[in-house]
C-alpha cells in the first residue's frame, strides 16, 4: 500500500517524504528504488495545515477550522526517514547503504509482516525474544545474546523506566541456556528474582586478599590521611595476611609501631594510635562484611547459574573494592581458561569457569565515574577492552549516563536506551553511540515505561521496542505510600481490637 513519495533533496542516508497519513516515529517504511527495496526508519514526523498558517486570533482560528474540515488537501504530513539499507541484504544481517540517493518522486510503502520478521525476528541460534516492535506489536523483537557477551552492553534510562526489568529479562534468557550471569546488586533489587538456577550471595570481603590501599578504603581511612595510610601499609605485612588470627596479628603489628623507640616511628605514633582505633572499630562495625576466614569469595559464584551478588550492605568505598576484586579475579580466571583451552599455555593452569560469563554492574556511575579514578573503574575498563577475547562480557546499567566514564561507555557494542530527559545525558549517549542519529535520540523524552531504543550489534537494525515484562521480578517498582499507610492503619485497628479483647477476657477470669 502506497504511503507517499520522496520529496526535496535526498541523501544516501536520509530522505524527506510527503505521506498520505501521519507516520509514527519508529515506524518502518519501504522506499522502492530501481536498485531494489530500501528499508527506512521514521525519525521525525510533522503535520502542518495551510488553513492555520497565518492565524492571529480566536475568530480566525474558528473560521480556519471550518475551512480545514471542508478542504481535504489542507493537512500536510511530512516525515524525515533515515535509510537503513537494502531490504534483501538486511535480512542477511548486512547493512548496505545505496550509493545513489532515492530520486524525488520515489514511492514509499508499508513493509509486509514477513519482511519485518526476516530482520527483527531472526530464527538463528542465539537470538532470543526481548519484546515487540513499538509501532507494530505483531512483530517480535529479538536480540543476539552472543553479541552482548562478546561486545558488551549498556542499559541507560531514568529511574523507573524499566532498566531492572530489562536486566531481569536478559538474565532469565541466559539462565534458560544455563549460562553464567553475575549481577552486582547495589540496591538489593534482584535478590527476590524468582527464576530457576539463581544463586544469591551476600557479598563479604576477605581482608587477607587485599592490598594495603584497598584495605585502607575498606576500613574507611579518610582520603588525604597519608600518614595513617602509611602506618597501615607498614603494619599490613605478609605475616599478617597468612596468620590464623588475622585481626590479632594486625593489632600486634600496630602495637609494635606505637611502642617503637625508633625516632622515625615516634613521629607517626599519633597516627598509629588512630589506626588502632579504626581497626578496632571496623571489627565491630563491619563484623558481617569483613571476614578473614571466608576463603576465596570467587568460590561462591556458581557456573551455569544467575549469581546475584548483594553488595547493598557495603559502603560505597567497600563496594568499590569488592567489585574491583571480583572483576580482577574473573578476568584472570577467564584468561587462564582461554589459554588452557586453546593449548597456548606450557604449564597447567587452574581455573573455575569453563564457559563465558556475563557480568552486570548496576549503578555504573558510582563504580565507573567520569570525574575520578576508582579501582573498580580500572578493571571495568580493562574488561571492556579485553574481555571479548576471553569470553567475559560486561553490562553497565545507569540512570545517569552523563556521569559514566565515556571511555568505558563507548566500548559497549550494544545499547538499550530508555526514557532520558536531561540534555547532558542525551549528549553523552550521542557521543557513545555515534551511529545513532540525533533525531532518534531526541525522541527519548517521549518514550513510556518499558519502551527502548535498541542499537548496536545485538540487533540487525536500530529499533524502537516495547520490552516484555518479567513476571518473576517482584521488586523494583515504585511502592505505593497510600496503600502502605492504609494497611498500617488497618493493622493498628486490629491490634487495638485484639488488646481490648484480651483485657475483657482477663476481667471475666478475675
């Protein structure tokens, strides 16, 4: 069915069309050229009226309404269409842009269901359903799981727009393939995710496995307290790390510094006293977090399962250290596994994980910040650069893209971008996803909950989709204060009635 015609100046990547009806942003069209059918995506849609062009007051507006109703030619529907490539090539995963722009007057039509399914609903291995096309609910939108593990994934959106639901859906799909997923859960959003093969781990830190600078962060020695940090480095010896009585041995080393007669050590005695207090306080404050007898934290991660690493009880500094440790060890393990499996190692290597791993970092702006360096940021950047070679995929999730390090963000091969209002967030996204048009990014403000723009290697083409809801996810949505208050009032009334009943019963017994 004809929708309209190409008009004005056209380019190999972009055309303008006059259409018989208003087209929706995100709708796909066919441009039927002599070289073959071209698929286009509506990136901007406009409606104008000749009758209302020079209206200056209410009376003129009323008259123009009558004129517009009589004149069928009054309304003009214009669409800006981005060219995605030749239809027959796109169905094979090849995006080939025409060398010659479509000639003005070329007809535009609506693609058939079969033509869209060949592109967006691939039946090839590794492609899984994630939702449906936003402007055509009958077309399943599928993504390539292989690409997010090998080329990484960024999920960006405002709070409450469906990020955690999408993470849950991807996790569920990988879980059905018995793949290994690790979610660093900073706000305890996923511990109640009710899907098969889930392994919830309350994150703890083994201080024996840290270096002195990491231990300083975990103990929350303040930034700039250089002498206190120096004292800790002196006390945190190899014998402390290997001692059965870790804390006692560390305290003994600090006591030695406090009581030393050496002139240089006397100069730092005051700071040593303070470090003693910090270590003693940490044993009480962080009793459930710091465990020198827990062994290797990596051993609690199970291959072939969805591992929810609950780091919500850790402070920001502690979570940063824990995250850096896990990322470092996971990368090392996957390197060892890859070298051993490809026969590139002359010595036997021990490794835990025999298959690829997908790691998801929630609140990425906290751990991979733009404006300062962190140990977690260092290892995340290293995985973003090297992980694909060893089967270690990285997913970063954030509601503040503007605060995420651009070097890491730009190495994400695929993106799901949901509703974003802030202009600086949109600019950061545009910088990280150079292939995404400005017109498409400008539409991010109009998306609803669960709607997403998918771009990158995990999909054949940029697409607007509505993501399926994960019924097994029972947390993460906004709580109703009104319902909570009403329920609390009911419970108070029940408690009062119950108390009165017990009093009356006691009086009768007396």
